């Protein structure tokens, strides 16, 4: 049985004051919920604040990106070992906003995934198709290619220390969620792609769904056989909403 994981992706939101308020509401709510892993992925400058606020709480934290390089003349970049120094367990890799706005190709995402693993971080590796690709019947081909870049670079066994997030681009921040059946179909496909190379790892890897998940639709998504939790954007900025999503995951865990 796979334990569920709910990870918040704060994106470029927050302030010291609003983060503090969010965490202060979130921690007591999450302490009532057992049987699910929770994490928040914050902008880099706030990782020290999260380290202080979340240490010992059972809620993990992480970054939203990581450099593919270890150190050196890479102005503006942040390495995996730096993230580890601030207690990060996770980093998101290959988010569609990185891919479309900041030039992260399949190749770069695969390099970042490898760099994260090398420093002991757990990458949350994102895949997903655009609306145009879905309508052209290319969903499986697109996510397979995104996954293949990582499999070529790091092998299937690496997913013993990684998480996958399926995030259809058309569902991110749009209020349009994939139906549970649509999401389940892609999750099962991703798991089968991994199983072709390593059945044991495929069975164990957590595959999260992301894209307009909220308290109102979380339970039906998390009830699907291959949906092992969620990557939550907008709704993770609201403590009550995020806690309710974690609670839905806990309810679906059995
Ligand atoms: P959303 O974002 O929940 O706001 O749709 C999800 C994500 O981009 O990770």
C-alpha cells in the first residue's frame, strides 16, 4: 500500500508575515490528521523560515526548483546541497511553469532530477500535456517523452527515491480539473511505463495529481487506484483548504 502525499506548491507567493500566519493555522489542523504525508514547497528565501517553523512538526518542506549544477559560476541558481542545508526534503522539478516560461526542456528537467537525487533530495517530477496536445490525442506520447528523459538519465530504480506529479497544463490554475477517470488513466499509464523497466519500483512510487485540486474535489481524485495524493497550488495558500485536502487524502488512505 502506498501512503498518500499532499504537497503544497506556493509558487511565487507569500511574505514572512503571511507564511507565519499560514503555518500557525496549518500546524494545529494537520496535527489532527494521521496516515498521510504533508509538505509545502516555498520560494527559496522562505526556506529558513519554514525550517524554523516546521522542524519537528511532521510537515516536510521543499523548494520549487533546483539547479542542475553543483556549484560555481551560475548566477541566480540554487544547488541541491544548499536546499539540504535548509532542511528541505523535496524539490519540485520540471513544473510546467518552469518548462513554458523559463525554458526547462525535458533534458534540463532530467538533469535537475539527477542533481536533486545526488544531494539526497526527493524530486517531485512533474509531467503533463497542454490542452492542444490532449485534443490531438497526444497525452500519452507527451508524458511518456517527459518521463523517458529521466529514465534515460537516471534509470527506473531512481524512482525509489522520487515522486511523480501528473499535472495537465490545462488544469493548472484554471479551475478546470481532470475528471478522476481522466487522471486515473494517465496515472496508470505512467505507472505502466515505469513497470516496463522495474515493476517493484513502479508499484511503490507515489504519483500525485495536480491541477485545480481543492477540498471539494480532492476525495474523488484520491479515491482512484493510482492517484497517491496531490500537488496543490492555489488551494495550498489557504490553511483551512489545504488541511481539508490533507484530510481527504488521509480518508482515502485505507
Ligand atoms: P493549482 O496549481 O492547484 O493552482 O492548479 C497546481 C500546480 O501548479 O502545482
